[in-house]
C-alpha cells in the first residue's frame, strides 16, 4: 500500500503536524525535551516489532531483583505457588525477619501491578502474612521470585492487527483461606486480547458454597456461561494452579515470548538438518 501511494504522488510524513502543534504549545508554558519514541519508563521496557505490535516488559527490573536477592533460575519453580500450600497453618513455624520479608513482597508487588497478573493471587496471599511472617511464608516468597526470574521474558503484547475489543473475565474460588473460610475473587479486563486491568483479593464475606462465592461478586455471572471453570483465564487470579493449567493461562495472558519463539525455530531447524 505504501509503495502504491508513493507511486501516485503521496509523500509519507515522519512527523504529526497536530502533535507538533501541541508540543509547541506545551513548550511555551513548560521546559521539557523530546527524547523520541518511548523505550523505557519506571523500569518498564516498551518496544515494538516489524508487524506493528507493541509490548511492555519488566525483564530488566526482574534481572536486577535476581541480583539483589541472589536468585538463580531453577526448573523447580514452574508456578508462582505450590498447589496445596498450607500457608495458614504457620503457628509451629519459626518467625522470620519482618523487614526482609516485606522487602521481597514489595519488590514482587511492582511486577504484579505493572506487567505480571499471573502472580497476583500468590502475592496477595503472601502479603497477608506481612505482620507475622514465618519460615513457610518466606520460602514461598523466595519461590515466587524464582518463578519471576524463570519467566522474566514474559511480556504483555498489544497486537496491531487485532480489532480493538474490550473483554472482562471474572472468577472466584471457595474457602481459599482455611482459617477464615473466606474465598478469593479475581478479574481482569483485556483490550485487543492484552490484559490492561486486573485484581485478586480475598472476599469480605464468608460464602456458604462455591456458587455463592462466585456470585459474591455481582459481575461474576457475566463470565460463567462463556468461560466456565478451568477454561476461565481469570482462574489464575483465584488459586494456585498446577503447572499445565498455569502455563495454559499464561499463554493466554502472554502470547509466546520472543525467546520461546526463537528457541522453537532453532529446534525446528536442527530437526530438519538431522
């Protein structure tokens, strides 16, 4: 299309006249400098590819976290939390340094709110023990950092070819907190299949059944018919999932990463040569 337009006399502009006008008016009032296309902001990398897709990532931030807390990649941490973890049964476990524990929670929280909805449930659970952390909680927090380091190249991608469409997914789990009997709710909203808003939190009331736990959130019924049970991508915001389920929902939230794609391509090339 570009070649055809150029051939019939159209000239491509590399600046937006409207944007130039706005920037000039701002410059008349405030002192600033134009540093060109956004590449990084608040520890979040912003990039694009040849297909016009844009993505955001915190790979650099997570690399620094690994260095700060001396975390090395491990094949064992394939999920944010081990399924069946009994975090509520902590009385017999030794206390740990509150400041050190809170430091890990705070460091992971920035990733959770910025680019990593897949860790929101785990972080919400671990943060609830910040007042009296024990060894069982500290071990789980370190595992969470290991998971983040293992998956640091995951990125939220906004696809150029996608039709702008807003979707919402909601889910709930029953009696997640064994001590209080309270359930967990989770939701996320996507734009062009990219998550833009998400949340995972403990419900304020005690639900008497799994159905009541779902309906405690007045919007939960919206998603039930379309995405029931384990097929609902918001499931990752309400409970600790086993490896295959966690991967399935992560593949939905974070389409295949550039490193994974490159690895698959290289593996395919090797097989063809053999």
